[in-house]
C-alpha cells in the first residue's frame, strides 16, 4: 500500500485548530488524515455497541472514562471517531464544557448537517471540514514517482482518488478494477447503513441510470419508470432520492451553460464503473473482459480533467451538450465562458481529428482553447488558436500554481 499525502487538505486545514468536526463519506481517509495532521493526540473509536476503543492504551473503555480522560488531559488533542454512536448527552456535555481540544469525526453526513443547524446544541462551537475523494492535483503528484508513463499515470490517478484502492496499488490498473465485485457493493451498502437508510432499489436504480449515461433527471425518471421502480414518470418522484445521493457524496451535479438544467454524475469512478459494467454486462454475476472495463476509462479521465482544470483556474465547470455542439470541458467565471477544452485520450491524434477539434473550438470567441493529450508527440500538427496540454506540462503547472508541498 502506498501512502498518499493530501497536500490540498493540509493546506486548507493548516490554520484550523480544535474544536473541529471532520465529516465525509465512508472510506475517504478521514481518520488517517486526522492522525497525520495532529501529533500529540489521544484517539478514541466508538464501536457500534457504544463501547470505546482507546487506541493509545490498547483497551476498551466506557463513555464516562472517556469523558474523564478528555477533561484531565487538556494539553492533548482528543480525536473521537464515529462520535455519533455516543449517548445523546455527549452533545450536551460539549455544549456545557466547550472543550477546545476535541476533534470529532463522523461518516454520517446527515448528522454533520444537523449539527450545523440552528437548533444544534453545539452550534458555533466547532469548525466543520468535509473530506472528499483525494484531490486530483494531490493524487497526480503522489503517483508521479511510481508511474512514469503519462497515460497510465492519469488513468491510475483517476481511480486511486478512492483511498480504499490504495491498498491494492499496482502498475497495472485493469486487474485491480476487475475485482470490484465485492468492494463496491460493500462500500455503498456501508454508506447507507451508517445513514440508517437501506440501499433501496430506487437509490441503486439512480446510480445505475447515471452510470450508463442517463445524466438528466428526466432521463433517470424514465429509466426508473420502465423498471417499475417509480409509479409515475415524473422527476418529482426521484428528486428526494437524488438530493440524498448528492448529500451523501455519491452523486454530483454540474449546471448546463446558459440553461436551467443540471447534469448528474456518479462522483466515484469505481462506483460508476461497477454499475456500468453490471448494467451492461452483468458484472456482478460473471467475469468481463479487459476491453469492457476499458470502455469507461476515457469518460472518467475526461471528468478528471474537468475537475482538475476547474481547480487550477478557480472557475466553475459547466456542461455544454447541444445536438450540434458538445464540449468536453467548459469553464466560466461569473457565468461568462472563459475556457473550452477537449480531451483526446489516445497515443495518436490524427490530422483529421486535430482539424475537427480546431473547428469546433473556434466557434467560441474570446475563450481560451485547450486540447489535452497524454503526450505532445501524440498530435501530428500544431494548432494556431488551440493550446496543446500534455500530462508533463500539467504536472509542471500544478507545481507552479499551488502549495509548496507539491514541489517536494
């Protein structure tokens, strides 16, 4: 297993001190990150039976003993993991004592939002920080020393943003992705267990629909209706479920440029890949070829670069998806389109393809135009108005534009 340093999260957290509330979807590396961030700490893990594992002494203690330790050792940072399992009066104790040495960790996003609400007993006592998948910039910089081939580097980075996959890191991506049959259902099921909600057929149906390219609410509703999962072919029937999936971090939405619609995508590439393969090839019941697995990689890489460029330029990503015009990446500042980009994820881009890219992007005036390829020698000709970016150049831009830690 390789260790990935989360420079972005470190940079955002460097000026934050306890009391803190760290929350996020399960298996996003919250506990490991917090332990590396704070050195002089006591770590308590609250088990499902409400007993508490005190890691520093390698023993199981009760709730009252944990409170005593927190009050006695005020010079230490107290990390309380899965604190939502503690008795209800824990929040009242926090309100009454206002300890300034406590870091709370929870995988229950609903609780985190509730604690930030108006009626929370600890409102205003804790700063909140949400842990997401590993930042695209961080994973690229971390993997650079392990994977020298630029194309493979980005493909590995795309999927290894999921910390759970780091334990199976190898130079060959496809064999790892072939063994998602147990990993993904367990991961998704665990998320819903922690939220005290079942992974119902409707939730799973939405994930399946998004994975095969049904990215608008109307398309999702149509598919769920055809599967008899909703009574009416009406987006109102699925809105609460989609909203829940967005809050859980399983789904993200991107607005349409100069439109009112949103496009929805599965946030995690490995979850998206699993449901795509299962919907199309019955992956959960049978083996699939490497060719089948590779089908979705270009789309996931495209999404990787959309998010990466959005962060590099500090602009919001939009979708341009018209019958006569579809753009891979569109970035806007204050709703004014600034950057359009295409991704050609192949080792050779022909002159004909280059010409089509140039003609398409030329339609956007007063915009920066970018073509992204694995290596610059993949293109057969230079383009006049279009910048050609390759992985090597992108790595250099990351190191130039962002935290000093990335230069190490």
